[in-house]
């Protein structure tokens, strides 16, 4: 799946105008810590610089379901994909931000997913009940429809996510079944 993502990013060109849409979560940008890795920090620094001028989103299906605390402390910028800064039909790439100590309940999606941890210390749990502690530089893979949940650490978490396959449908909470 990584080859498909890299090909899509190679072909992507930023549009002349990028719509601004701020969410409460952007207040956490100032508290995002260094990853300790120069290559990751280069991506983070650019994201932190541009963050206040980007279109931030939350999953529409979560808005009436998840707590106000969760909704006020998370959001993501869709760089590539459907309804994104750069349109793409078969690949989604974006960067998400979560405030400290949030719990992202179990969810799933048809797309295959690869996360890269850019900042923070999130713990990932998958359908098998095992939790995996991660730090910047770690990658986490989810197969299509694999259930997963996250617990975010004491500092803001920044995750780069890549989806391939059925990228149009959003994630759904497992409790929505
Ligand atoms: Fe996911």
C-alpha cells in the first residue's frame, strides 16, 4: 500500500487556494513536542507552521455521538483524498491532532490504514485486545475492517495516516453496528 501512497503524493500539486476551517483542537498545536528525529521534526515544523491556515475536519458521523470533550480536542487535515486539499479517489493522506488523555473509542473502516506517529505517546489497541504503546517514528497498520481504538498520552499526539482501497467511506464506531 505504501507504493500507491507515494505515487499519489508524487503526483499531487497544491491548489492555489486552500480553504481555512479552524476547530478548537488547533489550540493544542503550540504544545506539540519535538519527536527527537530530524526527518519527522521537519514534517512537524511545517505542519505546525501551516496548521492555523488549513482546513480542519472531524468525521461527520462522530459529531452527534462522541462527547463534547472528545470533539473539542481532536481534528485532522485531509491533505490528499476525497474532499481534501488535493483530490484523489483511491488514496487518503492526512495528519490528525489529539489533545492529552483522550480515548478514541473502537472504530473500523473498509480502507487499509497505515499510521505514523509524529508526536506524542499514543497507545493502539486492535480487535484482539492487545494494546501497543508507541512513540514518534513508530508505524501502526490496520487491515480493512480491523477494529482499533487509541488512548492518547499526556502530550498532544500528531499522527500521519494513509488509507488505500475504499477510501471514500469514513470510519464508523464499532458501537454503531
Ligand atoms: Fe483507522
